[in-house]
C-alpha cells in the first residue's frame, strides 16, 4: 500500500528538542526507518512535516483517495485543533495517531486528544518505535487494498 507519514509542529526539532523526553533520533532518521519497513513490505511512504496548521490540513485533504493510511503525530495540535480533527473527519483514509512520549504521564493539558475520536487508534509512549508500529497496523488493516 501507499502511506503518508505526517508530523506536526516542532517535530522537525527532534534530536535537538527536549532530548530527555523525545530522544536523540532525528525526524530524518524516523522517516528513513519507516520507509525501510514499508519497502520490506512492498509498500511505500511519503513524508511531510509542517509547523503550520493549514499546511497539515491541506495535506490531509489531498491524502483522500491517494493513500491507504496516514501515520500522524499532530504535536501540540493534538490537544486543541478542532480544524485538524474536522479535516480528518472529512476524509476516508484510516489514520493512526502517534505520540512519542507518554502524554498521560505529563502535563494535564496533554491528557486530552481532540483528534483521537476521528482516528483508527492511538499509539502513545513507545518512543519512535510507535511510528513503525502504526505502519505495521495500517498495512495489516488495509492488506489487499489497491
Ligand atoms: C507529542 C506530544 C505532544 O503533547 C507535544 O506537544 C509534541 C509531541 C509526542 O510525540 O509525544 O509536540 O505529540
């Protein structure tokens, strides 16, 4: 299948940003690893990161009909972007929400996701491995689709 790896604000800073929480792996490393797993499974992954809500929304709209699934870490938009939630609700591509850190162990404002009601599922607190797990789950779910 064909999948989209979408990362929201500040995730371009991975490897430099709050290393004790998010680790020292860069976004480029993560993207390459997910692409490697996709290729091993006769699949492909396009990657996109943006710090801008509207750019993420445009990319979500464009994903409709183009991808079998989306792996999405919306960053802090997770907690308050009804616009991103509505964008996901407007398409029919299954999306798995990924958080590197265990948001439930952190500040109160990170405990709620306004996105998860419109996603297939959520992977939280498993570090960068969560991205790969999301891909595996989406490939399993969409097996046999064009
Ligand atoms: C995050 C958790 C969010 O609360 C935070 O704003 C991020 C990263 C994570 O991957 O753990 O930017 O989505």
